[in-house]
C-alpha cells in the first residue's frame, strides 16, 4: 500500500484528477503496477486527509536534469517538457526544474509513478 503525501499546492490537482502522476525518490519497497496508491495531504499532522485512492498503472525510472527528462533511458522531446510538467502539477518545464533543483538537487533520479 504505497502512501504519498502532497504539499498543499498540489492537493487540489491530485483530488480533481488533473495530476495523475508523481515523481518520487527511490524507495526500498518500490511501488508496483496494480497496487493502490493512497494520496494524502498533511500526513503526520492533525490536518491529514485522503485526497484520492487510485490504482498504479505505471512505474518508470526517471532522471531530471538541466537538459531534460529521461524516462527508462528515453529522452522526452524538448517541446513536450512543458506537457510533462503540467501532468505533474507545474505550469511549465522551468517551474518543475527549479522545484527539483531546490528540493532534491540535480540531477534527480527516482521513480515516475502513474495512476
């Protein structure tokens, strides 16, 4: 049962279904296709609430750096980087790149999880 916590800024997009993916650091127990993902905001606080339960339909290796995104080793075409960012709740490629650089550092390697 993978559980994911989302910052307040992403909660409405997760709840509405607009955001149907998340990018996370690798875990010891990697999520698997078919498992239910439990999406929360405010985990480990009194304000914790469930946003969505969804079946995981894909788990891919992802690498993000200043040049772009690799998914399972395949590069996302430059003109599709904004679409990739939109799917993850950001308004453009520059915003997602800045966020990952600030929060995780670049290059970032992790899992792209789709539901």
